[in-house]
C-alpha cells in the first residue's frame, strides 16, 4: 500500500514540506544525542564495581511489626545482584533482634527502596544496618 | 417494498454482528501474548494509579486516530470514528475481563481495585486489537491515502507509533527486559541503534516484502531514510521511554540505564513499527 499516485510533472522535485524536514531533524537530533551520550558513558565508566550505601528513611509502626524503611543506593557503575541487607537491634554489646532483606539487583548509579521488620521497638535500642554482600550478575 | 426494508435491516444487523465478532476475535488475538505474562497481572494491581489513568486517557485518541484511518465506510466522519473507538474499547474491556476470569486470574476474592486494574491494563492492547481486527480480518484496509499529502506523512508516523507501542507494551513489563539493559554495555547499545535503523529501513523499502512501499520517483534514498526511518526510530524511542515510565520501570534509574533500556526496548519496537507499515 502507499503507492504515491501523485506523479510530479518534471523529472523529480516533488516539493517536500518543511515540516517533514523539521521532524526529521528532531528525530536525527534525538538519535545522535543517544549515540553521543552512550559513547561518552562508555569512556567515563571504566568498570567501577558496585558500591553500596544505605540510608534509613523512617520507622513506621505497623500492625504486628515495626517497619524500618531504607534506601539502598549503588554508587558504583556495575550492577550488584542479590544484595543482602541486615539490621541489628543492639543493647550495648548484646544483639536483641536481627532482621534481613534481599534486593534482587541494584543497578549502578541507582537506588532501591526496601524495609526491615522488627518485633521490638527500634527506638529503644541501637539500630545498625549494613549490607552483607552481593554477586556479580 | 416493506419486505426489502426488512431484508435490509436484518442484513445490516448481521453485518454489525459480524463486525462485533471480528472485533472480539481481534482483541483476543492481540491480548494473548500479554495475557499469559505474570508481570502483566501484577502490574495491573501495583501500578501507579495515576499512570494507569494516563495510559487509558491517551488510549482514547489513539483509538480514534486508528479508527479514522480504518473507517469502513467511504464517507465516514469524525463522529463515527469516536463511536468506533469507544465501541472497540468496550468490546476489549469485556473480552479482557472474560479471559482473565475464565483462566482464574481474576476471582471474586480480589478487591475491586485489583480486578479493575488488571482488566484495565489488558484493555489497552485488546482495544487496539479490536479495531485492527475489523480491518485485517475483514472489512477494509487502512487508507493512508485519505487526506492531504502533508498529513499522509504524519499518519505514516502514527502507524509506526502504533506498531512500536504494541511491542513495547508486550515486552516492557517483563523482568528480562530490565535485566538485559543491565547486562548490555554502551557499545552494544550503539550497535543496537544502528541495527534497528538498518532493519527498519530495509523492511520497509529494500527487501521485497508484500505490501512494500515503492519509493516515489525523484526522491533520494537519504531523504527517505531521514524523514521516515530516522524520524520513525526517534518516535519508537520516545514511545519506549514513555512505556517504561508508565510501568514504573524507570523509577530511580540512572540516566545511563534509562537510555540503554530505551534502546533495548526500541529494538523490538522498531520491528513493530516497520511491520505496522507493511501490514496496515
């Protein structure tokens, strides 16, 4: 379908409306931006391994548990898979309660949200949250 | 005289019934691949409600545009396209809920929110299928010829967009799509861009597929490449980014990952766009 019925009378030059060229230019601009960006990124990120940072956002009292909402960021370039985050409630040296959660993957330069659940009130104790490990995808 | 009128009426009714049946069939066909995907069900109920509403809102003009081009009367008008679009939506809604229910994906233990969310999401591809079901499986081919030459260009782009949208909808909910973008490095992504452009261009102009476009005389290959293939691919990219955002696949992603995901999704999207130009 789409055979052009309008034949131009002279050898070739059917006039192509300016709007089409503008659209083509915008399109070309987008594609070039992508290519240039990717080239730039490729040079920038020599393989930098994952680098995990954790931030506790807030503590919510749920029905049966206390929920600790956390943001886990990967400030490295590579993706980290299977990131285990552990939280401990400490009273001095003694561990009162321990919880952990796992993130399937955290890509480079990104962050994911998650939560740790405790039966005891975290406000009463010292809360230590840390990442235990990861694997390379 | 009266007998003829009766005949006319029953024939018109029969034709209407056939139209509905074709629409129903089309919607089932288009919804089938998505329908058996677990992520699609989950998306239906955890997806951000505003984004779902936005998707549905944008669906309506899309359907109206498609229906305008696929009108099955010579002298159809805009009002009829609107009615057509809503009819397709309704048929799609019913066929989707029926499918979801009969496969036990939806049951009455679920909240109304869940049920509606899952059905609404399925309705998006299903309604496109319902509209196309009537053109492809029956009545009339889509006529890009209608209208001025200027608008012909933008209708071509529109058709490409619909093709890309359909593939993007099918592929973006899956986990694998995101994983691929993490495993792909920047050079591979650039390669994907070039491959997508080459395939898009050759599908439509070079390899002798049926329904292929003849390049009009006197227009250079570079001109066609820029105006149709490159512009079309940029549209595919925009649609990919839009769908990734709508499904929340982009939240918290770095710019690098957003761009790579868009390129990865645009590869099948560009195939969809090229196929849509050939088929529709």
